[in-house]
């Protein structure tokens, strides 16, 4: 198992669909978790979760959707993304995003901020990206608070990504990141 990055409490690694599906189901079958994931509804069963993980498993140079594993328990508690953004036509753009999905029983523990900080550090320090965005659905105040803790600037609504869905756009530039 290759670790892409770690934080004091978390490991970020590629998904292993066959062995991770049951734990990931606690995340992706929960409608309260998935309500802000681009209009996607909760996966109906373990086979659908496994199919999602197969899509996520294609990690290239540490870019993509990664499983977040709690160091103390070994439990998968969510996902962190450092990935190219899909445009209006679903084709990947040259823009990168940071994102997070967490199991409901791990909300409020600071894991999203911790994982987001590590993903940004990787994006700016290792991959040398000039800018990283975050997209948040309207009403997702918890994720808006995470973007603020990460030092991201609110740019307002956009329809540039995810097939034209209206989402709030946040940005952090490498210049601002390195000045902090």
C-alpha cells in the first residue's frame, strides 16, 4: 500500500476497491454525506460503492481521489481529492481542485481541514501547481468554513465546471500559499 501523504492523524492512499468497499459504504451510502457531492445521490449498495472506488482508484502521481485512513484505528474515515476539474463538457480541464468527503461519525474533528492542508502542500510543493480551487455547493456551510481555514479566497458562483452545475468557487494561489 503506497502512502501519498500523511498528517498527524491521517494517511492518504489510493483506494483498494475490493478491500475498501465495506468501509467506504459508510461514507457513500449515507445521503447526508453525499447530498453535497455534485448532486450525486447516495450509492444504493456495496456493488455501486465498489464501482465508484474503481473510478477513484486511478491515482496518477498522487493526484486523484484518495482514501483517508485514521492512523489510530486503521479505519477509512473519508476521502481527499487533489484532482483535475471536469469542465462543462465533462472533459478534464487544466485546473486542479482540493476536496474532501468524510463519514458522518467523523464530522467536526478537523479531519477535512487537516487533509485539505496536506493536499494543498502536496499540490504546491511537490506538483508545483500555480493555483488550486475548491468547489462547494450552496448551503454547505461546513465546507465553506474549511476553505476559510485553508486560506482560500471566495470567488463567487461559477458554472465553469462539473457540467455547468452552479457551484461556489474558492481559490488559493501558490504565491499566497507560500507567503503564509
